C-alpha cells in the first residue's frame, strides 16, 4: 500500500519522518513538535512511575506528567486496575451510568470545606462531565452568557483555556510557544467579544468593568496561571475578580483544569486557604486529573447556574463520549489514590528539584528565577518572578532550548517550551530526584553557553 508499512517505528527520527507525512507538523498538539526548542520530538512508548520511555528504549525522568493527569505517576497500579475492570464491561454506552455519579460525588466531596467556624462551604454544587478542558471552558462561557444574557468575556493575556474560538486571543501554552497573537480562522465578530487585559492588574480590571460592566457575562481566569510559565495571582487578586464581577452582575469562571486537585483547587490543600483569601467562583472547570489520564473534564458551579444546562434549561451541551465509563473509573481511582500524603509529597519533591536546578544555574551565573503555584513551578530566565504575560516574555528565552536538550540528553524530559509549567508526581522518589539533579549541572552549563 502507499501508507501502511506494517512496521512500528523504532527510532524517534523514523517516527517523526513518518508522522510528518500523515499528520500536520507530525503531531496532534502543537507543543509536542519541539518547534521552540528545535530538534526531533521524542516519541514515547511507555511510562512507569516517574519515568517515560521512548521508542528507542531510552528512559527519562518525566517532568511533564501528561501535562497534569499523571498525579500518581505513570501506569499507577490502582488506576490501571480500575481501567481494566471498566474496559471488561464495555467501552461506553452513551447512556447514563453509575460511575458518572460516583465521580461527581467524589469531586463535590473534595471541594467541600469545613471552615474554622464549623460551617460547610461548597466549592461547587453540581458537575457536568465533558471530554476535554476545551469543552469545559467553552461550555462554561456559554453558560455564563446564557445565565446573564450578556455577550462579553474578559480573559487575561497569557492564560490558556483550551482552543475554542473565544479563548485563543493572546493565549498561553502553544500560542505563547509559537509566539503568535492568536489563531486564524476566528471571525472578527467573535474575537471582539473577548476583551483581553493584563494579569494581576487591578487598574485594567477596574477600567474594563467601568467601561463595559453591563455587557460583561464573565471574567475567566486560571486559578493560578501556569500556561505562560507559572505566574500566580497576587494575594487577593482572585477575590477581587469575584467581587468586581459580582458588583457588575457578571460571573467569575475559575479554570482549574490544570491546577485542580494538583496545586490550587478549592480543596482542603488549596491556594485560597493558604493565602487566607477565599474567593467565590460561580463556575469552575476541571480536567486532567479528574479523568485519571483518559479524556474527561467537567464544569461545576452553583446549582442554579448548572441547572440552566439542557435538559433542564436553555443552554445546550452534549457529548457522545461525555462521562465515558472507562474515564470516570480511572478518574475516580486517581482521586481516591490522592490522599493528604500525596499533597505533602508533591511540594516537597518539587522544591528539592527546583532548588537543585536553581543552585546549578546560579553556579553558572545564569540569571533566572523559580516561580511557584503550589507544587507547580517553572524556571524563568530573568531575575525576578513575572506578574503578567509581558514580563513572562521579557526573559532570555534563547537559553531554554539548549537547557531543554541538555536535560533530555541526561535523561530528563521537561516540557518542550519555556512557557509551560513543570509537573511532579507522587511517584517522584529520591532516585528520580537524584537523576534530575545530576542533569542540572550540564543543563546549567548549556544555558550559560547559549
Ligand atoms: N484550561 C487550562 C488551564 C489548561 O491548562 C488546559 C490545557 N493545558 C485547558 C484548559 C484545555 O484542556 P484540554 O487540553 O483538555 O482541552
């Protein structure tokens, strides 16, 4: 035949060459193509614990973590067992099934806090499951518009909320990696309905609401920005967002797709509790971890808003694969496996890694800073932690490619972009940390020589 070789590629180069023939850019999600760091993308064949293995059999300590879901490490036995048990019963029905209910109960339970006064506070009251974070935020926006009858959306430069039309203006993640302002193919009318303002900027926020307040349906924010590198909100900024939106009859959508159940979700380990500044999200979006590694995401919020969704209300959303029984089973296994000890381990191991990397960079005289949101961190090649996208871009970006490749050569897989957060897992043990720290010195030398 013309396309089918009948042989699985055994080198990264061969895999990429063949991928380029049949897939645009050789990848199914742009950052995977290594465009900003150069070189041939690594094609992964398997993962176990804190490691991933490529098609050539090379093992790497993984600091990508499937971009979030691999909270317990790769191929966690409990999660795999849950997947196996679910698979045996059929891959999906497109009908209501009990696993969906159980996953929603688990999520709601984890987002319910008892305050010091003994009062119960619910992060969300209902949850609708979808298949990707993109769908979750897209639906949340439609819901906010449906609930308020207003057209406009406010988002922050450098925040990424998936790739729906309204959300790509000045977005983070791959849009930042490729250094482009947004996407072609979005009508000017649609783009005009999204107002982009700088992050952590109280004045810009006040101004946008003073000017357009009665037409704004919602402001959407990452709970802590992590798609332009890690840029946490200033203390109290999320609360200010809620207060400002609510004063104008608009909603606050907090995107927890990346942070949720990892670092800053409104759970008992959450950023809002650490900072002592609780905020009220009307809608929250989740993904990644709540699917345990399979395609699953969700949007939650107050019942009166969620009940505006079909079949109860006028806002439409649906999905053949929504609440897929295998995905809800792996998600539930993941959440059940993520107890308090996991949330103590993650920041500890992340700090060990980050401080080792930072020491090595300092020893080579490389200007850098490590920015944090919970257990997520990223390294910026600049002296101080950025507060917004413009500052995140004002760094020695050219150092990252050589740094990334030196790490890879020494057996550490980093996110292939300076604008992505780094992920650790419960499976990252001392051995994994040592391997990262051993790579830190040659990587720092490569960054210094860049
Ligand atoms: N929101 C945030 C904060 C994200 O980080 C991402 C993906 N990294 C998304 C939404 C989109 O999720 P997905 O890739 O599952 O569509």
